[in-house]
C-alpha cells in the first residue's frame, strides 16, 4: 500500500504526464479551460486551515501563512490541500503580478513561487519582493523544472531562500518548507526582541514617554528645524512639588501612579510635532516647535490647572499634586546660533524661580543666553531612566 506522501507524488506525476483535464479531484476541471482561454478565476483565494489544523508546520505561536504562486491551477490546489492539512493558512494565486500586492497585504511567512509564468515570471517577482521594504524578509522558495539549473542559480542569486524541483518529492518539499518557516520564526523572534530593546532604550517604562536620551537627541533636530524655518521653539520644564512627601506619606506605588497619570495628560494633549519626555525622576519636559513664549505660557497655565485638579486614586483618600513650571523660548532671529543646552538651561532657570517663589506656578522668561544648567540637571544628564 502506498503512503499518503507517495500517493501525492503519484497523483502529481499522473497529472503532469496526462495533463490537468485528467487529474483527480485536486485539479478542479472547471478552472483549466477558463484559464487556457485567459479567463482567470478569482485572483486570490484564501483558505483557512482551522478545521484541519495539525501542528506539523507550526513554528511560532500562530499557524504559518503561506502564499503559493503558480500558473497551473492543479499545482496550486495540491499544495493548498497539503499545506492546509499541516496547519498552514494558504493563499493561492495564478499570476506573478499579484504576488507583491498580496504579500504586502497578508504578510505571509513563506512564498512558494513558480518561475515559469506567462504574465510576470518568478525572477521578476523575486526582484519586486526583495526591493520592497515590507516583503524583503519573507523567505521565497521557488519552484523550477528538474533540468533548469541556470534558473536555480539565478533565483538564489536574486535572494530566494531555497528552491524545489517539479515534480515534487513531497517529503523533500515539506522539509524545505519547514526549514524556511523555522528561519522565518527565528527572524520574527529576533525582530520582536530588537523592537523591545529599542523601546526599553528610548522610552521610560513607567509612563511610556520618551526618555531623556531620546529627548536630547531630538532637541538638536528641533533647534535645527527652528533655525532653518525661522520659527520659535519653546521649552517647558516642570517638576512635581513636594514629591518626596507623597512617596513618604502614601508610598512609592502612589508616587508611581502620579507619574503615570501625568504621562497620560501629556500624551493626550501634545501635538503630533511636539515632543514630551520624562526628563528625570519627577521632572518632565515639553518641547513646542512653532510656539512663541506667550502660547507656551498659556499651555503651561493649562497644565498647571489640569494637574492641580487631577485626582489620583491609589489610596482611600484621592491624592492631589501640584507642579512648578518653567518656560523659555528660542527665537532664531534674535538669538542666532546657540547650543540646545542654553534653551534647556534657560527653561530650568525659570523653573528654579517658580520653586523659589512658592511653587505651584508658571514662570516664563525670555531666553537667557548665559543660562547654565543647575548642578542637579547637569549631573542627571548622565543618568538613564
Ligand atoms: P520640590 O518641590 O522641591 O521639587 O521637592 P520634591 O520633594 O519634589 O523634590 P526632591 O528632589 O526632594 O524629591 C524627588 C523625589 O522623587 C525623590 C524620589 O524618590 C522621587 N522619585 C524619583 N523617581 C521616582 C519614581 O520613579 N517613582 C516614585 N514613586 N518616586 C520617584
Ligand atoms: Mg509555470
Ligand atoms: Mg519635585
């Protein structure tokens, strides 16, 4: 008795020898004449594997998604049945020209690609896939006839992951598919880890706001933009009043919740072009490209009221906090070419004045070209959140 693998090979061999009309149920007879006449069935057929799912092709957490591109409907159908029975979600298409749009849309884990196709051959398709940022990483296994050695070399040179020869040896085909999916799963895992690392390196985990390092990289860009576009750039630095007491009286968790809620206020109000950051322990900075001193001061007053009225519910008694805010503005025409530290130091000077004159207030001042960062600030510059 033949194994199911062997049956698959035999039916494929019969199909190739005798033509699609005489192929078994895997080759839908209505498709071929329409195809020969140039009338294609619906271009993209997505098939769910939910009912037949086995874990055979499972590499990651979700069933693998495979796009199969071949101009022979019976081959598409056989591959679809086979891959679905192993737990994959399969998308089949008859035309090379549909491959790139489909891959962009469905983000498959693997593409099985026929080389010989009438509209757009497999080489052109691989080229398109590798040139596109969103599809470049998807492994491609291309399918060639057994005697097309040049095609294999060319396909691999163009960036294909692997090749299989027609008629397929099913065991070999599945092994190659599994190897490609394994590489893709590792690649996805690496990508995700890198993304998380980057997030950790650039933002503050408590509030989700960009951290000080990210802010300091960005502030250079904004100064340069302000200079080129000759528009003002305002900086608003604020610090929670008596925050140490909040921690001491209500606990560190309550303090953390205050920081989180302030983070939400900032993210909810900032414009797309603004930049907000958790600059230090309980200190935040808001950069306002295009805002003159008056507008930045008004925003500071709004922030002062909003935070003052905010109820932080972490204990039996809702907490209330206040902040002190320092504002300063860089005007390119008036101030010329100055280092970014002067803008930050100038806003910080305003903040210090707000603290010294009673806290819970906004102090806005013209840029002081001779401002220097307080010792705390300068030292904190080396800390990472
Ligand atoms: P001032 O009004 O002069 O700003 O006084 P303050 O108490 O706010 O300032 P101080 O610098 O004395 O204390 C800041 C406190 O902020 C001390 C530190 O433990 C706390 N802090 C810094 N980062 C965090 C954090 O991530 N979570 C919590 N809960 N507290 C933090
Ligand atoms: Mg072909
Ligand atoms: Mg404080």
